[in-house]
C-alpha cells in the first residue's frame, strides 16, 4: 500500500454525494479516493440510509460504514446512570422560560469524526497509539456557498481538502452533477432531532414522516432536565424552548440554516 492515502468523508447528503461522483469519475480534477467512509450516529432519518444503500450499489469506490453507537440511546443512558456523555447543542431556558443559551456540541466529533479517523487508522494497519506515517488526505463535501464551514483537521496526520470549493461549485452545481449521473437527489443528512433544523424541516418531518417526527418528539421529552440546572434550566430540541410536540412550525419566520455554523463541517452534507 502506498504511503499516500485518500478517504472521502461521506455524509450521504447533496454535497458529499456529488463529491463521491466527482471522485469516482475524475470530474473537476477531483482526487480519486481510496475509500469513502460513512459515520452512522444511529439516528439518521430513513431516507439517508436508503440513499446510502443506493450509493453502495453504484459506487466504484468502496464505501465503509462505521458506528460508535446510537447517539440518542447513549446520551439518555449515560445521563440516567451517570458518567460523561457527548452533549448535543440543545437550547436551554431560564426559570422564566426564555431562551438562555445552547449546550456544547460534542456529537459531531465523537460520533462522526473520531469513528472515521479510528477506522482509517485500522484500515491502514496501525495499532492504537502507534504513530501514523501515511500522508492521509480527507476529501470533505463542502461547497462554496458553505465555505465558512471549511476547517483544517485537528488531527495531525490528516489534511482536509475541499474539492467542491476548489472547483467553485455551489449546492445547485452539486445537484446537477448527481442528476447527470442518474442518481436520485438526496436529502440533507443529519440526526432527526438535531437542534439546527429549520422550521421548514420540522414541518415537513411532522407532515410527511410521522415515525421520524415521533422519534424526535420522544427524544425531546427525554432530554428536558439533562442540564446541570435540571428543572430550573430545561433543555429543548427546538429554539423556541417549547416541547417539540407543541411547536407551531412557521417557515415564514424561519431562521437562517444553522448548519452553516456547524463548525466541524461534517453534518448535513
């Protein structure tokens, strides 16, 4: 095996799907990935897994699935029995019921980035704590309209590269690349209960994906008193700091897509 290795971080959304097509077909001078890796939180909506299965059947680049656990189950269990857990960016309310802030977001790194990097180490034959001597490049699916999400890797032996940005491609360009290959258009890849979702997303989930919405509602109810402040500082999935089941979703007052601010550049692509 060469000392140079390239993997594609596959989220199974629009941008990373287009990146997979580009890498497989040699479009826009995109490097050829040795493998693509999908990190499964266990809480993606059904359409993500359906699209991923289609990509696995189509892709000439081997696609590997990795998983640390089921994020929602792990978070609730560790909250109940004690011990550290990877927090998600839930909204918190003051005793008066006003939105007070957000919890730290650790889920992307611990359930997306670290499982992929652990798998790549193992794939290359390294034991834990052994120094990686390969030159490893990670192809990341971020387009020019989300360029603020570009970040250097925090792992010394990995260099992040952004072929969509290098080629000046937008999300719309990515949709055209996917369509030209004859693949169906993917939807956004993210956990069903992610607090970054817009009201447009929530309304569609409630109206058209009842089982997925019910899962998000159940999770929202379970995390209510998970903060250090407990019942005096309740946590919510929705930015209104109301129970998700009771929110009147109004896309007309929607916020800017908060995935733009997702600083690790992994979710939603």
